[in-house]
C-alpha cells in the first residue's frame, strides 16, 4: 500500500466530519508512541511552552543521572538515546527558541557528566555538533533572545 501525499490527505480530510477526524486521531495515537506524544503536546502542552520546556529539561536531567558510567560504550549509547528523545521533543514544538534552549541544556548536562565527555571523541563530536545546531537555531530568533542564548553558549565554551 502506497501512502497518500499530505496534499491529498488534506483535500480529503476537508470532507470528513468532526467525529470522524477525532476517531482518526485516536486511532493513529493507538498505533504509534510518537503520534500519541505529539497529540499530547498539541492538546495539553502547546499553550504553555515554558512548562513544556521545563518538563523536557526534567527528563534530560533525570536521564543523565541514570547513566551508568562503567565504560564509554554504555555512556555513548545512553547519551545518543537522550539526544534522540530530546530531538523528538524539539520536533513536536517546531519553535526555534525551544530548540535552542533544549540543545543548550543538553550540552550543559553533558559537560557536567563524569567521566568527562572530552575523554571520548564521539561524545566530544556530539557535544560540538549540538552546540553548532543551537547556534544555527539562535540566528533565526529575536535579537534580545539571541543575546541571552549567546551568553549561555559562551558560558559553556569557557
């Protein structure tokens, strides 16, 4: 089965009733965790972005605290898992301010981690790439916020 394009779906959904649309959304949420998470964000958390950011920061903090520092293989796997989940949360929001703030927070927590990420090439590259992505997101937001975020990045780099 070949899935329809977004344009085709959009045209077809115009002719559906509100009850049918609600049923489609709930059916999609049952099949895929990402769909359920996105629907949760849209329904409950999209109105209060700061609370959403704080809840994601709480997730990042707790996930970093759960990392077992036995060897760098497990540390890398755990960091990649945290980053993958963080990127998913960023994708739900679609706001550059949220993206910049969460990526900077991720880098901050990674820099606090012991043993240091600087002792491993993969973790160092991950850290540098996320800082670079945060800087790209910062360029696209309001100038006042750019200044604040740039201060945070300078603090991380020092």
